[in-house]
C-alpha cells in the first residue's frame, strides 16, 4: 500500500481503500499514470476528512459515484486519488405530501425510483443509465427526453450539500419547494463535473405517477417529419417526451424507414388517447407512417432508445452532446446515422466515428448558433480535440469561480471547459 493509500485507509479503513493496478474505466478518464487508490467513504464526515487531508497534502482528487460517466468530459490530469461517494447512499427524508425527497449522493437512480414508486411518485429525470448515482447525475447535468415536460436537473433541484475543496461541509437551498436560498449555487454545481466541490446530499422535487401513458412514432421523409415536429411544437399538445431521431435509430429500433418523431403522452386516460390520436392525424395528413406503443412495449421502446443513443457502436465511436436551434435539428440529424434531438430545447446526443467528423459537425452546428461537446471518446481523440469546444467569453469568469472554490486546483483538474 502506498503512503497516500495508507494515510487515507487510516480515515476510512483498509476495506474502503482499494489499490489500482489496472482499471480500464479510469484509463479512459485520466491523462498520465493511474492514481494511487480509489477510496469509498461511508459517511459524509469521512468524505470531508478525506478531502481535508487531500487539501493539506495537495493531492489531486477525481470525485465520482458509480463511475458510469467517468469518461465524460476532459481527461483529468495527474490524479493522486479517486474518491467515490457510492457508499454514501442513505435515504434522508421522503416528504410524500410535500412531493420532495432528500437522499445522499451515492444512492443509485434506480433505487431512488423504487423508493418513490411505493408512494406512486417518481423523479422526473432520465439519465443515460439507471446505475448512475444521484450525485453523478447532478454533477454532469445528466437528463434526456423528460426535459420536454419537466425541465433539466437544475430545474428540479431544491437543495444541495457538498464538501468544499478544503474539506468543509456547505449547504445551499433547502427541503421545501418554495425555498430559494442558495439557488444560484445549486445551478453552479449542476454540470460542474466535480470541479467545485463534491456533492454529498441532494433534495429534489418529485411528481405523482400519471394514470396512463402512450407513445406515438411517426416516420418518413425528412421534410415531412420536420413539418410534423413544427406542428407539434406550435400545438396545444403536451408531450412529456418528444424527440427527433435519425434514420439509423429508426432502423435499429425497427420503427420503419426514414427519420422519426417520437412523442410520449402521460396524463389521465382520456387525455392521453385524445392527444395520441391528434398527433397520428398530423402524421397521416403529411403521409407519414404512424405507430402507437403502450404498456411494456412502450417502456421497452424508451429503454432501447436510451441504450442505443448512449452505447458506442464500436471502440472508436465518439458520443457527443449537442445543442442547436430546434428549427435546424432535422438538418443536423440528416448528417449522422445515430442521433437524437429534443424538439423544444434543441439539445441532443449523436455519434460520430472520428475526430474529423467531430470538427465537421461542430462547424455545422456553430453555423446554426449551436454547440458540440464530446462526452465519450477514445483517449487519443480527447488528447487531439478540444472536448468542450467553447468559444464564448465567459472563460475568465469560470476561472475566477474555480479559484474561489478550489484555489489549489485539486478537484477534477482538466475535466471542465478550458482545462479547468
């Protein structure tokens, strides 16, 4: 055991300190040599003690949860120790009547949903994998199609507790929906990739499970699907999820030919039936093929869609997060085999096969006032391409914020915009 590992083991115990000989997941997330060890604190107090020790010794720390998104973002640099919150995973409070829940950051998303399901409630996020931890979801702002109805991670976050870079515990927000204290701080931590502090506890608003659910899929020619999406955006219909999907996804999901529009309606039975029929009528008028899914077939369809968009098809596949004006979404999807874009926000995910395609797509998106960020890619690609591709003027401000929160630059160095 190395000196660093031995010091940390004295805080959390040897059974919670694991030496790293060859960890493939970490080798895809870290530039240079692998860290000394990965540590699993079991309480928030232990987590704070580990970070305080790292701060005193200038050890560089890579925070994570279950590690499902460790290979997202930039390559971390010169990491001494990986700190996982996976074992800090208790339910703190579920206020059923107030529609809020407070949990520790290491709780798995799937486990949280099981707890809520007992009260016929749910957390309206759909992260790339149900095995992700709650802290990791917040740290990477990881949600997908449900943003159509419920917004992003930061829109549902009511309170947050985190460990600062110096090991002190801090809080923002609270456990009630109307609490606004620390609102900006919670927004700041959402999507910060562990560069400002380590999230240890969160409070979310939750929602009642809807009575009925149906999904409509329209497929066909690019122009017709684009018109259907425009009609849906301007209508009184209220889908909980609504995405444009590429020809490759339509084909692999066996939904037909051409590009696709997939929309899910969830409400009382009469409303769901009426809204589904109205969207089908829109498709019929445009000459599009239409399909309707419900029950287990519907759940399976959305699970497969999620898996395919976030699972690289080959070892060289590069997964990217993008944003573009919704009016230009269909043009972007027409350029790739595997891609999905939300019809209202213009945010989405697509896959390309080499760095040249990354640069070409980034240029195309930029011409439409959009962006492209590389999420998953082979290490050589991340070493050659600017992962974030940020061209705005806020980088000096980001650096000042980083300096205030982490003056020694020990938390996730290199993962964020501009190498922060």
